[in-house]
C-alpha cells in the first residue's frame, strides 16, 4: 500500500504568491517523522523542513511551513512569497518508526513546481 | 559543511558490464542509503547500511549488491548491467535516529546510462 501520496504532479504559481503542495501519508505507528525535500534541476536533494508526529506546533523554516493535520494524515508544504529559484521538484517523505537505524524514508512521487515572473 | 560525494555525475556503460558506484560521506554518519530515481516513480530504496559491514535490502534490491567496508564509504555494484538499470542513482547518509530529526543528506547523484 502506498504510504505517501502527492496528488499534484505539477503546480504553477506566480512570483511573490504563496503555494501549497499536498502530501498525505499512511502509517499505523504513533511515532513517525515527516520531511520535505527540494530537488532543483541540478539533481541534488535539499532538506527543507521536518515535522515529528508528537510535535505540538507546525514546523516553520523561513518561507517554508508545514501544515500538519494529524487526524487527516496530511502534511502539506506551504511556500510563502514564491521566488523564481523555488522552481524545482518537491518530495514529501516519511520515516517510521522514528528512532531506529533500521528505519528508512518512504518518498512520494513528487510535485514539480514552476514559478513564473 | 556536511558533504556526501559520489564518484561520477554521469556514467555510460554497456550491457553486461560490472559497474561500481561509489559514495563517500565526511560526517561520521552510521547509516547510508542507495536510491534510484525514475520519472513518475519518485525515489526507491535499493539497499541501506546501518553500520560498517552491515547491509539491508530495500524495496528494489534485485540486480544490485552493496559493500560497506569503511564507515565513510558505501558502494553500489551492478554485477551485470542491463538497460533497465538506466537511471539516476542517489546516495544519502545520516546519523542513527534518536529522537531528533536526523535528516538524510544526499549526494549530487549519478546519472547512469546502460547501452
């Protein structure tokens, strides 16, 4: 069964606007972590933001915030004030269980974001 | 600055050749990972290693093997390359998770073409 679902293959946004990239997940483990990575055309995966399942507050990192709705099992990435350099592929990923060297990341299929001037 | 390096950015090999992809990290990380990335499929885990000389199969290990003789180096081996192994290969590393985010750090990737 698919554990991470990103339903938007591609998104367009104008510069300076906010954009939300969707991510839903499935796990029966109460302890897990959610990650978002950015992959520009150069290919390298860049870590953006992390949310632990027990964290009370939604994570924020600069222009990135994570809209974490535990009951709905969703962890959407919000990018405020989009910039041209935000054009990239974005991946949502989940780690469960949380605290083990055996735990791995399961990735979604990704969303391609294009920011236009 | 943390660093994961991969031996080649681009590689072209012939069907049947033995191929070695090397990954080195300088962060003293215990865990290392090999993924392949294909359009529309996201990243899929091939093998991972939670410590030196340890290895575990991921989701798609068929046709691959790995070696981890030293903590900083994790090698992916294609014993007999086939055209369906043409892909982008990404290496990653992290500390063993202990209650913190312990994100994976990725290398730049190797784009392998098998002719």
